[in-house]
C-alpha cells in the first residue's frame, strides 16, 4: 500500500491516487486521516475550526480534541526520538514534529511505501532553529532506516525544498 503524508508548508501537495492519505494539523486537503499532536489552545481560532470541521478521521494523543470532535486516541512511546519499538505497532514513535508521527501512522496503517511532502522546517516558527533542524534530521534518518528494516520505503517528493534538508531518502 502506498501512502502520502502531507504537511502545511509552501510546497503543499495532494493527490487522491494514493491508497492512504495522511495530513497534519489543519491540512487543507481531503485526506483520509489527520494527525494532530498539539493542544487545541495552540491553534488560532481559524486553524482550530479547520481541524474541528475536517472530514478526515482524527488521530491524536490528546483527549482534549475528543471534547471538540470525534477522535481516535493514540499512545506515544515513553522515549522521544527512539524508533526501537516501531515494529511492535502498539505505541507511536514520536519526534518533535507532527509529520514524523504521521509517517509512523501511515506505516501502522499498513503502508509499504510512504511519500512525504510539505514538511516545513526552516520557516517554521518553533522548529526553524539550527539545533531543532538537526534533531529532526537525525530522527527522520533513524525512522527511515527502521522503516526500511521493516519493509517500508520512505521517499521525498522532489519539489519540496524543506524535505530535501532531511537528506535521507531517495526522491520520487
């Protein structure tokens, strides 16, 4: 099964030709699943309403979202940035950015090939610092290698300049 994970950066991408589509936060596309890992209070009222009204099935680790709309709770591993438990598929490996969790989600849903698009790193108000970018790069590299060991290919879409910063996977 081939999945698309799409973020919110300037290199937004969507195609309905995938078996599964996963968006993060207030993704503007009609994706199948939505991953939201930040508290509702973090979002502006417009962004929060977009998430509340989105037609996709919502997955989150925060019960506070279930007070606003139907959502399926996911559980994170106790250790951030560790992918050791990926093959168990009971706890979500996680990093400091939602697209990482969305990739894990696509894998848990059965994807054997995942295309990643729209990951905003450099322009992100919280993640655009050098030390944060380096952590994201390190975490995605570990995830890429662990997915590969588990029979899943993670690929970047060519046109996404911030995805290229990860520098870990072949482009498609």
